[in-house]
């Protein structure tokens, strides 16, 4: 049986860095980048991608809908 791991894709140019999603992540996968997008916002990225369980909490609470969650076979 293949192991399933989660992965997120963030539209970094639309992310406003509100950080609403960060406390919803049960495995502390996501953080705000030190870099900024064209609008000057720090955007979301996967700090610990191997820990993602694809729970979709981050995508559910994102007020701008910029997070997509996928399940990846490993």
C-alpha cells in the first residue's frame, strides 16, 4: 500500500500573509516567508513539507482562497 502525504500549493502573489491558517495546522507545517510578494506581503510556505497530512484546515480557513491541498503518493 502506498503511503500518502499532503502537499499545499499557495498562490504567493495573492497571499496577504494574514496568518489565519498557521494555528490551524496540527503538524506545524506552514509558516510565513521572510520574502515578500509584489504587493509587499509575507506569503505562506511549507516549512516542514514532509509533515503535511493533507487535513485541509489551512485551505478551509483561508479568507482569500489562495491555498490548494493535495494528497501525494510517496
